[in-house]
């Protein structure tokens, strides 16, 4: 597989006898399917959490990927000419782990394309529900994300939550790994950035329109 790579980082402090076997399962099942890099990091202990970050790197732009998606999110094989991008093993492995234990958590899963990075935040059950929904929805609304003066998104951050700050102002935030969003949040708002991340707008997913509201990561304003 010359066109796909997976990079995984997890807190060494979160490793236990029960979850180390799942790390080895990922290594065993995916090492021959992808360029694979799995490394621990020195993040502080946090209730036994792995805070796993997973980067899926694909050597094509997001528009090409969207164009060749078939039948929603059952990624048996995604084909570009003679090249194959097989994502089904990735989804199969992580879905099996999620269904077999509650001792498996994430900080963020990102899909890195030549032109766009899609960040999907959440703690539990990303591959069994939330990523499936998110990428399937992205396929349907992608053509609405282009802005005439700014082009297509440089980053897409999912989900974004509407909150009221301590001054009574409406704000749009992503709490990163601090919150396990349920599926409803992924259906409401997404954060979009353009022009190398310098311009931020918010996608109202239910209305399928881009609104003139900036968003931030929660740590940025606290």
C-alpha cells in the first residue's frame, strides 16, 4: 500500500494489561496493510486513558477522495486509476476493539489529505458510529464548502459546540479531548478554516449553510 499511512500515538501512562493487547492487535492486523507507525508518548496520567491520536495520511486531495467514495462508508476498496486505497481493514480493526472493550479511548482521529485535514474529536466509539456518520455526511455536502474568494477548506474540525460564555455571548467551541461528544453534536456544527487557517467560519450542518461565526478550540480562549 504505497498511498496510505497510519500514525498512532498514545499515552504510555495509560497502558494496562487489558489495553496493551489491543495495541498489539492493531500492529498485527494493520502492519501489512499500511505504512504503520505506533509510538507511546510521555503525556501525564489521566485516569488510565490512552488519549490515542490516530492520523490517516492519504496521498490525494479531499475532492478526489470524495469523488471516488462508493456506497457510503463501507470502504472495501477506494480506487484512483490503478491505485487502491484500502480503508476497510482500518475500520474493521478499530471497530472490533471498540465493540470488545471500554478501555479504548481517543483524543482525535484525523484524515490528512494533500489539501485539507479533517479532525474528528471524541473519546469513545469513533469508528463504530461517529466517523462513519461524519465522512458519509462530508461526502454529501462537500460541494457546499467552497467559498468563492477563499476556495475549499484548509481544515475541517468536527464537532463544534454552540455555547454561551460568562459574558452572555454566543460562542462556537471544540473542547478537544476534554469531552466525549455524543452523535448529536456531530450533526450540528463543524468548524471550517480557509487561507491556511487564517479565516474561520462555522458550518451549520442541519441547514447545510456556512455562517459568519468564528470558532475556537476551548483551550484557546480559557
